[in-house]
C-alpha cells in the first residue's frame, strides 16, 4: 500500500533528544485532555515515555473509544491500528498517525482486491455459503469490512481459538456456520490455532494469492477446513528452533515464551505461547531469578528486561530485529504532530469512510459477542 509521508522540517530532524522532549512535553501540557497518546508495545522508549496508555492494537483502539473527552487520538503504532481506532471512536474525535509510512508488512500481504478475487475463485469451486472469512486484527479496515459483509469475523492473537471454534461451530439453532475458514493475512496464527483445535496438517492448505486458484486444486479447495493466506510477520518469522536450542543450551532451566505469529515448529518447542499481553503476564508471573527467552519484537523484550530487574529477559534471536515500520514513529514525528495540533493544524489524520467503518464494526462486534 502506497503511503506518502511528507518530509519533516529541519527543526525536528536536527533537534537533540532533550529538545524534542521539551517540545512534546510543552505541546502535551497545552493540549491537556484534548489529546490522548496511545503507544503500542513495540514502540521506541522515546515515544512510549509520552504514552497515556500502552497496549496491543485492539486494546488501544478500545481505550481510544473510551476517551470520549479527547478530541485527538495520537496513535503511536501502524496504519491498520489507527484505522481501527477511527472505526471505534466517536465522530467528534480525530485519529492521527505520527508517520504515514508506519505500515505493517503483514497487513499489506492481503489487500482487498486479492481477497475479493480469492473469494470469487472459491465461489466458483465450492459452496461459498459454507466458507467463513476470518481476518486477523492486523489487517486493513477494508478487510475487516469484507468479513463483516460476508458473515465473518475479526480475531486477535489472544482470542483466535475461540473465534475459529465459533466459525467452524454451530449457531443457536444447531446449524453449522461453516465447513471452511478463509483465514488472512497471517498463515502462522491460523495454523497454530488450527492445531490447538485438533485439526491436522491434512485439514489445512496455504492460499498463495500470486497463483491461479491460490495454487490449489479443486479437491483441496473443497476439502480443506482451513485455507490459510500466505502472509507472515517479518519479525516473528525470523525465530527458528535453533534459537530455542541455543537459548536452552546457554540457560538450562530457562523459560521460552513465543508469540503465535511464529512458525509452528517454534511454537511446538516453546514452553509458553501467547499474545503480546500474554507474554507480558508470563514475564511478570515467572519466579524471581528466571531467565526468559522471548520470541517477539525487540523493543518490548528490552522494556520487559528493564522493568523486571529481578529477572533476565532476552530475545531468542541474537540478531535482534525491530519492527521496521513500527520503528518509523519517533520523537521527531510525535513532536511535529503535537505542535501542529497546538497551532490548529491536524497532521496525518487517518479516516475510514462510513460504509467501510460500519461493516468493520459488524465484524468487530461479532468478535466481541464470540469471546
């Protein structure tokens, strides 16, 4: 997805960190309750220092919706997160993304045109009324609206199991909702959740949007319970079983905790698997003196280590890799958008058209009713 972020004035790009901090603090004080700053767990410390709330993408969007006094929601995260916040906040609120180039490579792996094409292809081969589309929260508002319009639902990494069980289960009248799920954009979360629910390799197939019919034959398209979009998180896909083996060799008795966006091979050898919030709780609950190897984004891992001095928290990947798009949001961009608000200029507002927003809300409300 093409996004164009204007170059910042030299005033911001050449400013020292303490000067940027002064400008952010002054602007935040001037705006008061008119603004709320939300920081995703993967953000830099220089940004998180100013967050009124920290959390995962959906949790922060719900917080934004609850902050009805705030005219402006500055979402320090990536594009799809700001879209979700705009879907859930009131019409009097404006959502701002400090850097428009802060996207999500995983979310961009499933665009609305490709998903609609896949849906039409499936409809020509199988009974499309038996297919339930499920999109991960890490997707555009257009995809959330798509699943809302087609009887599907959104999921998060913490409730994916409940959502898939709902999609492949029975409704209040005892009728099966569907025989198949088209799950996008992250194949790993879909696969790991499928195994959790008792499905086997033979029940899953990967849909490659670059190939005719997703690279699958008619028999597979009709029989696979889980059609998994060929998408992934560039950070979580880096973790390998050799990283787990090396950690355990260096730290006998250490605890391995990974995110379900990791490959199934890594998930299978981890001690614990869960969402970002789950990882935070797992570190908090670990006994003092524990050494914990974590398979997720490095800014969160480093913050967990800093904030739990009685434990050692390290990344499983020695060549630590930050989320390159999340990393785009920095103190300079935060200062720039906040000072713009002080001056009466709303910079980098993120908006979702009402039709898309209304269908996206349907999908999100189904999720909330499911879990």
